[in-house]
C-alpha cells in the first residue's frame, strides 16, 4: 500500500483501487495524466524546499516529495504501462 499526497492507492497485482472510486487497470491516458501530475508536484516541492522554510514545513514537504516519487515509481512500473494482450481481454 502506498499513501499518496492527493489520493490513497492500494496496489493488488495489476489492479488499482483508489479512494476516488477508480477500480481496475488505468488506461494509458490516465496513467500519463497521473505521471504528469506527480512530476509537477515533485518539481514544485523541490522549488519550495529551496526557499526559507521552518523545520516543520521542510519535513512536511520532504514527506510529500517522497510520496510523489513513490507514486511515479509505481505508475512507471513496466507491467502497468504494457498494453493488455488479446488473451487477457478475452477472459
């Protein structure tokens, strides 16, 4: 289970269930949209970490940065990005 900054995603083999109600294997468009979102979040968190922050704010952003990076790794997993084969679709 990976807790993400914007959503909670539970991974069970190749099927994802999110707290927003999505169930199933995401389409490539959905996967790429999520990857773009998390990538932009990583960029924003890094920019904010370069500014003058309190220790609490720095720790908070550090946690969010790690969560976004984990989400990118999970969504970039090769089996998630592969197109389903005809046998799997027929079942």
